[in-house]
C-alpha cells in the first residue's frame, strides 16, 4: 500500500523508494545523488558504451535499434500500444507473475497511479500517457510480500535507475524492465494549467502527444484532432517552475538501464525500439508477427537548432527557455522545421544534446556543488561540441 506522504527529498521525483520500509535506500538508489551509469550498464547489459558505435554516446548501450509498430494497433493506446502489448504477452505466457506499471487515477485521467497487474486483460487500463509524479517503486515490497518473484516493470528513467541500483536487494527470481523515454515531467496540477492554455475546454482533451514532426497532437472527446507546431506552444505563459530542477538536470532521456526502450523520438512517425540486451530481445520476440519492423531513418542537421536552444537556455536565466523567433516568422519556421530540421535519429540526437546542455547550465546556475557528482562523463562529451566544458570543481573523474 502506498503511503499518503513521502519524506522530503531535495531533487526528488518521488520514484517510490522513499515510501518503502527503508527510506534511507534513497542514498544508494537516486540518480540525482551520485549516478553510476557505467557500472550499472556493465552489470545489466554486459558492457558499457562502445566508443566505436557513435550512437551509444547518445542513446546508451543497445544491441539493436529499430522503427516499429503493432500491425493491429490497440484501441486507446498512445501510439500503437507496443508497451501495453509486451506487458500483456508477459502475463499471457506466464513469463512473469505481475507487471508493475501505471494507470490513470480514477478521479483524474492525466494523473498516474501505480498498479500491480496480474491479469493480462487488466493491462488495457494502463494504455495512454500520464503526466505527473507517481511512486511506482513503492509497490515493489508489497509485490514481493505477496509472493511475486518474477516481475516486469514499466517505468521512466528515474524509476528505472533506482530499480536497477537496488535490484539485488529485492530477492527477485526474474525481472524484465521496459523503459519509456522521458525528459520533462511536471506535476499533474501544472499539466492541467498547460492544457488550459491549449484549449478553452481542457476537460474535453483525451490525448496529447509531442511528436517527432515538431507538432503536438491533441484529440478531443468530440472526435476533433488538432495539431499545434512546437513554435506556437504557449511556453512563455507557463510558470518558471513548470519543470523542476530534477527534470532540467536529468541525464537519462532514453532510459539506458532498461532491457528495452520503447518511445517515439527516433521513430519518425512510428515507435522507436532500443533493444539493449538478451532480455530486451526476448521481450521483442514475444510480439512475433504482431510487430512490423523497419530501419530507423535520419535526416537534416541538428547543430544549428541545438546551438539555438543553448542560447535560449542561457537567456532564460534559470526559467523556461525563451523563444527567439519573432511572432511574424513563426508560421514559416513551423512549416519549415518538419521539412529541413533534424528528423528521425537526428532529431533524437538533437534532443539528447539539448537535455545534456540543460543539465550543465541549470546545475551550474542553481546547484553548482552537485555537478561533480551528478553529471556522468559522457554528458561532458555531448556538450563539448557546443563550447561547454567543465570548470574547476565541476568534474569529479578528472580530478
């Protein structure tokens, strides 16, 4: 059972560890204290990132990278329902006893609520996107106490990092980890403010997705579908604390410790699969002929947009990035970006570099003493082409 309140933690996304019987585990589990990505990649993937495979600098260790979709999309899913279907197949084949994931809070469709699913049919309740913090890992102890020793966990990076850091302490016989990319979470309350800026009837919005073609897609309960270019989003009207420092300093956009990452960023209109190890391969194989697979595409050049993002973050002075494009020019730029901007894998590389830039600049401004512990070496490699280098005391591995 999830506790009603979590102990206060600085730089916390409430992954759920602080709500367990031993809240002090946070000191060993939290990616915002002293992350050990290289060691954990070696432990769970069998190796660390290969410098000869350039995309591993951006996306982490992977055995295979694919663009994919379900041949028969699941109704109500965010994309085609691949993550949900993997959970269903794990339960249908008795590969696991339970799947730990999120569903919608009964009182708020956008608020995530942790759930332990033991019947494949119940995975349907977990379809779709949620926005907000949810203590997913608080259900690990109850799951083990109920006798579930073979588990699958579907989570975002901060949850997966804590899970991996403590995995050997749970006494599990088997664990499959399905990760989704994440970079900018916020509270559910803040998200409702965002929806209210997008529509005068936000309660009628049933679906929202940030797409790789530089548009946000909205679906309404009336059947209406609306697409809004990124450049036309009301970012300037959001409060400065809309995204907390945790998300602005997250170094793991692509969920590098999952067995398989399922997302959209490099999918170019479909889903993007990063199969990281043999367990990830087994998860993909559970779908068999249900899965249509193609090779990821890559187009455009990311350097100019990333440099523009760097300047915007610097000008924002600790708040949200500001937009430098004049209002009269935005419609043209919004039209051009899907055609000449970075697409497919180049779009994914750009987003990872942007997140690395955010990490360095926001920590340097707000928590400089934490930088030497919170920033892994590969982040400095990502930002170096854009003129960002570690200053004295900011990099622990070189001192």
